């Protein structure tokens, strides 16, 4: 699965939902490839990446996004806890 291509094509709500579906399928079918298989380690991995994200964008030769909606991102992660 080439997630970089999928991520590059995310431009809408529907694209994002398709990405999440692919990510879920990848976890089910290729769990041995996942470094963080439990929710706690997954969230800790995301937190660590966010702390170092400037380096990721620099290494990939991509401009760091300047319009990140951190409040929406926080809501998105929170509702995964409570929504069915």
C-alpha cells in the first residue's frame, strides 16, 4: 500500500474518509508492519511525531503547513473516544 500517494490525493472529506478506511484495512491485514498496535502507543507515536514534525517536512522537502487547525485536530481525536 502506497500511503504517500493516498495522502497526496486527500483533498476533501470523502478523500479523508477513504484514507481512514484504507488505514483501518491496512491495520487489519498488515498488523505486523505497524510499530504502534495499541491505541496508547499509537497516540504517543502521533504526539512524538507532532513534536518533531518540522524535521519530517524538512527531510521530505515539503513546506511545513501554516494553516493547521489544531482545535479541529484535537476534536477529531477526541470524538474517536466517544462516537460510535
